[in-house]
C-alpha cells in the first residue's frame, strides 16, 4: 500500500447495499442489513486484534463526541451483535446515538476442521481475506452512515457533515436498481460540499455500482451495465465541475461494478470462522447458487451438478475464486491497495 488509511466510510442511498459491503470488508456479519432500511444511526466497526472471539458494543451520544460511552455491552457471537444493534437503533433516532463495535475483523477459526480448511484455502487460492490484503492496523474502522431516503432528508445530510472522517477513504455506493437519480445527486453533491470544506477532492472517493448481478438476469447484460455506468459518470462529472470547476475525462473517473451480497456469501463460506454455523453455511450456499451462477464462466458451470450437495470441495473453491473476480471484489481490493 502507498499509505495506511484510518477508516472507510460507506455512503449511499437507502438499500444500496452499504451495510452488506461493510460486512464483506470486515469479514463478519455484524452490520444489520436487509431489503428494507436497517441502518438508522452512525455505526462504526473498529478493528481490535485482541478481541478475536468477542465483540464489544459502545453507544455514545452524538452530541458528546468525547464521551467514552453511555452503554457498553459485550457479546460472544455476531448474531447477538447484529440483533442488539437492531434493537438499539429501534429505540433511538439517528440523531441521538453513535454506535461503535470493537472486534477483530480478520478473526481466524480455532484449531480444528475449520482451521485446516481456512489455511488450505489461503494456500490454494493464493490470496487472503479482503482486509488481510490491506494490512489494516488496530483502530482502523468501517463507518456505515444511515442511507439517504429522499431529497428533503436533511437530518442525515447533517450526520454526513459532522462525522465524515478527514483521514479516511470513502466508498460511495450507487444502487444498480435505483431509479431516483435526484436523490443520489443531492447526496453526492452534499458529500462534495463536505470534501471541498475539508480541502479534499473527489479523488478521496471510490465509486461503486452495487447489485451489478441484476443486469445478468437481463437479455443484454453488458449493454445495460455499460449504459448504467455511463449515466452515473455523466452525473459525477457534472457535480465535480460545479464544485471544483474541473473537467475530467472517462479515463480519470472509475466506477467499479460490484455484487456485494453475492461476494459476502462466497467469502464467508470460503473463510469460515467459528462464528459461521452449519445452518448459516447452508443458507449462504443457497444464495450463491441462486444468484452466482450467472456470473460464473460456462466452462465452470458445465462441470457443476444441479444438486449443490454433490459439489466437490475443489469445485467450491473454483466457485469462490470465480466470484471473487466476477463480483468486482478483486478490482475493489486492488483499488484500495493503492489509494
């Protein structure tokens, strides 16, 4: 890496997949995610290596940034963390609390079958878990902002202004299935306002188009994906010119198409930890089969049985590796490495 960055902030409209992306980066399912809105407060996941098999939640008032916490809760499983985050966010409005979770993002399984599988995958695939590739340090955090719902949602725009980390990277997440470009434009415009006041520019932002796998259920996926990327690039270029009076070319602006939900299921299966139960593995495999086959090369899908239970371990590894590249994760990791 050229430098170590302190954080990654996730910004986008409601249901764009920010929280799923956060879970993918952390390698654990702790950010609440779903079809409807789930994140209504600012939520940080903070890397602390010593907390290998524990998680601590700290809740602070947004009006008192110096507070060490008005409530501290400790949990032993990711499911408990996610459940209690949902509960806390349902009790307070987004303007009242800032939730912080301390855990080890790159936790590894204890000695046993999962440990052997984990390290075999490392050797066979010749790569590591996502944030292991970035060599993150203690104190690094992923900050998930509440999704922007509509163009008059000023309370959430204020959260962005007050809590955007000056020294961190930003992932702005477009939703491939979003049709309200007015809402996305206002959020992106406010983000550029904040960056301008911080004496930064748009190059602090990595733009993502999430749910790109939706295009591969269409009759002409490549054309539709290209059109979606082109339309968003035009909007970004216009906003950059309005704020910085600079005209940029296509070669200076990149939007990375990703399928965060699919990649998360694949990565959690590939790098199984003690937090992944057999029941969860079954659900994750079903998700990969239902949504991932369209992104696999024909030479691989032709070798796979229709019965997922008959797939060999080596075939699963080939599936994980194919999804890592086709879902955009490899491109994202390489981009993060050299920011």
